[in-house]
C-alpha cells in the first residue's frame, strides 16, 4: 500500500510538494481490542495502577488501604491537621443538630432519628471514604423524597408509625446495597446521566417544596395536606388562614428566620465571618427554647418538640423487611433514594476534590457511601449522604481530613446521651425557620441564568425538573429531568451536525463557512464535514443531508453559472467510528454520486474508520487514492483535473 | 476582538507568518436557533422545498400529489412502462398466492385471509406510496410475530377463532394508526434505532423459527407445540417421530422442496432465468394439488387445505374492538407489529430507491403504509408490509411503477373470485416447502460475516437477536436487539475516544500517534484530541481521561529526562457541542492544570463551542489568546516560550 499511495501522491508534484499517506493502524488482536474497550468503559480511572509491579505483601497493604483510605492518610496525620478538623467538626455539628431534627420531621420520622443518622454513618464514612471535605448526614432532598415515596405506600405515617419506620429502614438498607453494587460493578458512570442542568432544576424545585412544607410549622397550622405540590399546599395554607394560624408561632418563626438570613448575609459579605451563619441555627434553637420555657408559650398553641428519646441508636436489624409485600416496595424506594443520594454526594466530593486538586474514585466512594447506609439501616438510621451546605462550612472552617466527621459524630453522640431532654421546649417554628434558611440556598438563580446563556436545551431540562417538582411531585420532576436529558443524548446521535467548509484566506486550512464567513469555497468542489460517528441511528440522515447540501449547492452554482460540481470531499476528522449501517450509507452515497458523475473523496479518516473502510472493501470500491490525509491535499488533487476540463 | 487577536498573533512573526483568528459566528436569534433545530430534527429532508414561491392553486395540486404520488408519476405513464409492470405484476402474483396461503397459517388464520391481504393493501399503496419497486402483501416475519403475540393473549386460536380474528383485525388497525401517526408527527427516524446488525440477526432467527414451524406440515405431524423456540419444537418433532410422521407427506414435501431449491439455484446462477424460482412455487402447487387429487393421498393421512372461502374480502369494520379489555391488547400488539413492518418496508424502499437513484420520503411512506393497513383492517386483512423477496423479483422482472402492485392485486382478485375451490386438494406439505424455500434466504451468512469483519460489537447485537429469537421467542429477540443497540449508543456518549497527537514529518499536520507511528510529539507540549461533543454524560470522563494522559506522559518524560510538560493543547475540532456540565469540566481541568503550572490551550473550537465558551466567560478565564485556529498555530505560539525557559 505504501508504494501505491506514494506513487499516487507523486502524480501532481507541482501542486502538492509532499503528500503524506493516510495511516492504517496496526491490526489489533481481537482479545486485546475487547480488553481495551472493557477497560475504558469500566476501569477508565485505572484503579489498579499503583498495584502494578509490587510484591505480594505490599499489594495486600495497598488493597487494605484502597478499602480503608484512613490507613493511608492516617499515617501522615498530625496535630496541626487535628486542630483544623476539631474546629470544623464542632462547627458542622452545631449546624447539623438542629437541621437533623427538622429533616427527620420532613421524612415523617421522630426527631431522634435525624440525630441517629448523624452519628453512625459519618463514622463509617470516615474510615472508608476518600473525600476530605464532605460532611455526611441527613440532607434536605433525601428525606423529602423518602417521605413522599414512603407515604405513597403507607398512607398514614402517624397511625402506622412502626410499619412506616420499618419500611424506611428497609429502603435505607437497599439504598446501601444499590450503592455498593454500583460501586463494585463499576457502574458509577450511571449517575452521570443526570445532567448538571437537571440537577440544578431538581434541587431548586425540591428547595421550594421543602420550604412550602415548613409553612405548617412556621404558621402553626394543624390540618395540613399530605401532598407536596404547590397548589395543594397553598390551598391548605389559605384554607386554614382564618382559624388555623397561631400568631405567637409566627412571631417566633419570622424573627428567627430574619436572624438566620441576616447571619447568612454577614457570612456572605465577609468570608472570615463564615462561622456566624454556621452557629446561627444552634443559637436560635437555644434562644427560642429558653423563651418558650420561660413564657410557657406552648400553652398558647405554640407547637414544640415535646419528647425526644434519650440515648444512642437502638439496633434495627430485625426491623428490616426481608420478605413479603414490603420487601419489593423497600427495594424500589431504596433504588431511587440511592441514586439521588449518590448524585448529591459525588457532585460534592468532586467539587471539593477539584478545589484542593486530589483525585476521587467515584466507584470507591459509592462502596463507602453504600456500606455506611447498610450499617445505618441496622442502627435506626435512614438514608444519609453528603450535605452541600455543611460540606461548604466544613471546607471553610479548615477541615483537613474525614476526622472532622468523627468529631461531629462524637458531638452528636454526646447530644444524644445527655442533651436531648433539653429539646423538649424547642418550638417547631425554629426548626422550620432553620430548614427554610438552609434550603433557600439550593435555589440557584445564577446557575440557572448561566445555563440559559450557555445552552437553551439544558435550560428546558432545568425548568422541566423545577416545575415538575414544584407543581407535581419529586418523582415526576425527577422523571422529567431524566427523560429530557436522555432525549438530548438521543438527539445528538440521531441528528448530528454537518458543515460546508471553505478555504481560509492565506492558509491551507478549511473551516466551516458559517463560522468563518471569509472562507471561500473551491469552484467545482463541495467540501462537507460530518461532525459525529456514523452509526445506524444517524447513517441514513447523514447520507441524505449530504445529498441535500449537494442539491442546494448545485442550484446555487446553476444560478451564478459557476463551474459544475465534480468532486464531493467528505471531511471525516470528527467521524470517530462507523458501523455496518454507516458503511452501507457511504456506499449508497457513492452510488448516488456516481449517477450524477461526481467523484466521492474522503479526507482524514481516523484509525478505526480507515480500518473498517478497508475491512468492508469500501476503500477499494472508491479507490484508495481517493482517500487523503487532509482536505487541502484532497483539493490539490482535484484542482488539476478541474483545470483540464474547463 | 479582531485587533487583539491580530496583535497576539504578531507576537512571534518568525514562527507563524500568518495566524488566522478563531471565528466567532454571528449571534443568532433565539427563535431562529429553535426553528433550525426543530427543522433539522423533524424536517431534515425539507419536504416543503417544492412548495416554496408557488401560487396557491399550484400549491394545492402539489399537496394532492404529495399525498397521492400516483397523480404525479401517472401523468407521464406510458404503454412501455405498463408492459414492464404487467409482466412484473403477474410474476409476483404467481409467487405471492402460494406464499399468502402459507403465511396465513403461520398467523393461525384461515388461508383466504392471506389472499385478502394481497388484494386490498397493494391497491391502496399503489395510489399513496412513493416506492416504485416494493411488492406489498403479507411477509414471513410479521405473521410469525402476530401469531406469537396473539397466541399469548388468546390461548387457543382454533377454539376461539372468531375472537382471535377480531383481535388480529384490532391489532392491524392500531398498527396502521401507529404508522400514520409516526409519519404525520415526522417521527420516522425512530425506526433508525434498530441497527442493521440487529435486523440481520433478527431476520435470520425469524427465518429459522419459521422454517422449524413448517416441520409440522412438512412431516405431517398432528400434535405440535405452540411455542416457537427451537428446544420445544425439536422436542415436539422427536416425540412424534414414532407414530406421528406421515411418509407420503414427507415424500411430497422433500421432492417439492428439492425442486424449489433447484429452481432458486438456477435463478441465482443465471440472472436471466430469474423467473424460474419466481414461478416455481405456483408450478409446485399445481403439480402437487393435481397429484393428491388423482391419488386421493389425503385418505392416507396427507393433510390438505380442504376448504377455502370463495369471494373477495368481507367487511370487518364492526369486528374491530374499540373498547373493553381487548382494545389495549390490540394496541400493544399493533404497535410492535407496526414497528417491525415499518422497519422492513422502509429498508426495502430505501435499498431499491438507492439502486434507481430516486428519493424516498420515509415519513410519507409511513403514512401510505399506515393508511393501507387501516383500510386493510376494515376489509379482513392482517398487517401487510413490503416483502423483500417479492420486491427483488418485482425489480428483476422489470417493474416500472407501483402499477405492478395493481396488476398483482387484480390477479389475486381473480384467484379469490374463481380459483379458490381448486386449492381444496393442495397438500399442506407444499405450502411448508414453499415457505421454507422462501425464508431460507433471510439467513444472511455473508452479511453476518461482513458485520463480524467491520464491527465486533455489532456482531454481538446480531448474534444476540438471532439466538434470542431462536432459543426464546420473537419478542425476546427483538428486545435483546434493541437493548444492545441502545447500549452501544450510550457507550458512545459516555466513553468517547481521546487521542494523543503528534506532528507528521515534513507537514504542519498533527495526527493520532497510534494511527501514524511516524508522528512525533512536540517536547514540552502534550496535544490531546477529544473525539466527541462534551456533554453531561461524558464531561467528567473526558476531564479525568485528559488528566490521565497527562500523568502517563509526565512519567514518560521523567524517565527519559526530556523537558517538562508546560502546555496542554486540547484539539477541539471534533467537539461539536458542549453543555454546562462540559464547561464545568473544562473549568476543573483548567484549575487542576494551574496547580501543576501547565497552561491549557484550545485549538479550533467549532461555532457552537466558541459561542458557549464566550457565553460562559470560560474564554476570558483562560485568555482569548490561548484559543487558536489550528494545533500548528498553538504549538508555534508555545515553542518560543519553551525555548526561553530551557
């Protein structure tokens, strides 16, 4: 082949002084090809890199360290690092305790279950997780989702409290199993299918929904709808306006919310005062509890926490449903909750890993998060994950390692053991105020505006998810988000872009004439670039689109009496792959062009494509000397023939 | 921007004599952008092109011609064309009549329903269809699918014949509705999601399954399984071996099958004798019927057709279920059958259109095929579509237009009116032999081998569909085929390729060093090409893959004590689009590189990408002078700095 293409390139020495031939990559072994594909798909991050060329004992230690990263970073742990972790851990503990109590209510569970979930899971994560900045515990979206899904199975969470709780633990258990399984099977990339835009919309919608749910505690309403959509909630709120609102509750709620928002504002204005919003919730809890205790406002209808179990997590192993009707329900709810929890945790982990420039193995993280939820489900916890707001506080308070999670866990342990009775007089309104001020930050207008600026289709996905959550339910919103995201991917593989190229003045570079209006077409030659792999899903479209470009161009040429089109150059640089349907489409294109007496020419096919062009004998069909390294070479080979004929 | 980039390009006049700036396409109106996307997605073939700038009366005529293409080509119809159509029509009629009777049995319907389906639908298609070569009628795969699906709803098609028939008409009606709807909504591209490889496998599997089903008639077995998988069928065959086979039937079957296969062989050897296999079935029916009539072999246990209704299609409008339980079943079966029927018809239409170089509007074809099935369902027909084998005979017999379908239809009409009683003594064995010889051609070893050579993944899809159909059922096979096809598309958007580029000797061209081993890397510069749009589904992978290339390269550089990597050039020619997740990934990549003191440089972003890089301020973040038109320009800009520092 070498000799032939060299001789063909020497045919017009005056035009192209040196034409490099198109490379045909060395034939690959079938097994190697398969191995490479599997490796790129499932082991793209090359997790066994450090194991290579190591003695067996070292491999064992490395393996242990891979499962328990604490064994690796623990060896270089120092007092200086501990100081950072101690401060950060105390700060996030003071933030999480009041949030936990509120989030437990969101999941229709008793308040202590929130604290349980901030005790065991962070401990497990500290040993197995590889993120240094994530703060583990209950977060706003997961209990909302869990509450909605569980309520759709068990109508009355108060009357059937035990059954409800058991289903919650079952869902948590299977959420953990799902996460571990995804991690072990290295299917972590599945969570990438929820696009950033969809997450922004979903989170914003969930925040609005959660805030609306808090109106119950905030306004002291007794009869409240169980649905989460805005229409039902507003109906509940206004229906109860005349006799259901409690003014004392509203006074407490509004004044504390103002305080919390002001604290947030201070923290935002001056980064060094980040601790003000971080301890704000705890202060407001203490103040309001003391106030209610003094004034006994609970006798005037201000709802309070009343009772909170003392002591650490009881075992819940025998409460998980492993058979019967509830097993399947638990599995279903668990899978959905697992995916949402993963999406949030991995996004947080990646964000902070990028900030401090360390690598995060998504699959390993999933195993850690899953294990912590499995253990959690056996110790009376519901689904825990990484909290964005608390992780940010953790980061800003100077956390160094996952030890900050251990510190937080210890503080929660002390709280459970000694302080819970003090929460008796804590008004529900302060919990509502804390949750509202926490979730308000999830409505990210800037991100939505940026999405609008960058990609209109993404914006539709974002708004679809947002309005789906707000006006229908969390599930519907999620479904809309996933569907739109998938539709976009399918659109990409079905309707790829094509472009007409022209020569940039004073260069040998050919570019899209829509992007470079100064680029000039070569008379008698039509140059089309195909911007995608040619697969069964788009091969027919690409063939017909190229023919349509040709028809358009011929009309134009006829009108302006320019020379007839005699060559169609297909620039294949972006065509990374082609399958049998794609080869068929090229053959059909070639035949159609032959009938019109137009020569098909290919420029720069990649390694996979040139390999398949040869395997299918298409290269022989159009002639190997019709395949060029660059568009410039192809045009140079066409031009003399054009000159001859004119 | 013009001045700034010109000045930046003039910084190193000795290296790059002229550096063209990267074009920023003119800002598009949001509405226009949206319109263009919708147009490319749903009206890619520009169907209203001929309507442009026409007076209203002309538009009306064009509209009528669009719905009934016969009004267009009918005006130039001539006697010469009619001669071709007359011969072709008679040939396909002689082929279809025996096939129809056999296919009706495959769908568990009485034999006359096959002939009904060859009478009405071809007539309708002739007026509305735009393919000149397709032969309409019942085909092997559709009745097999219909038979399987209907039997899964109605267990005994003999005992509940009337109910079974009604459900068949209902399914046919909704198959037509589905096809018309897909065509009107211009969703024709949906059938492109069944890849060529999957179809080859599916068809091969269906052919084997159909041939196995024929063993019942071929061996004269009375008790036969209702399942279609090879295990159940072979079990049936061997279980009945001792007392269930009829030697007279076998003699008839084997001798006629040999005759038919020999006729096929002759037709293949000598293209001019194509009519031999075409009339073979009719001759064998006549011979065997006469033989049974003379010998009264039916008294010795040779099964015969016995009775066949005389007269044309009775109305079946009032037999379609428009309510009740059966409605939903009919809709479900109809949708599946519609998709398979469309896939076959469109593939045939496109193949012959490419051979004769005329355009086929897939969406218009769907409307035509759908209408013909809707009318068919009201006149006692089941789902009809284009038959590949008969279309090929039609083409070779010299058909000119869809008039050949009208001729065939008239012959079938005459058969129904006058000849059906003569089929009484036709042995079932001859019908089985005809079907076996017809479907055997659907097992396409050459195509499967070509698929193996071109794309191993396609081959897996092909084999998956094949074995799914043969060992499980038509439905399972179809499901496997669609799943594997989708998985491949998802793989493409999740794990795109990346490549390290090097400079080809004696050129300014940079290419994949795996494809061009002679290409040399530029010291201190790593050039990576990303071969896909950067979307949420792959943005994270791309970022991490680029960083891994960098780590690998740095290890290599350290070992060989070459200059340190100082620049990372990302060649973006194949990156046709980027979304918000993609921009985030680039930002994270930029930050990681900053920490390592490596400068990120982009080469040749396309129009959409450069637009979004500016909208998101990423271009400003890395510096607009870090974005170059070509890799060569980018390298030229890096080199002087490298020289300074070494």
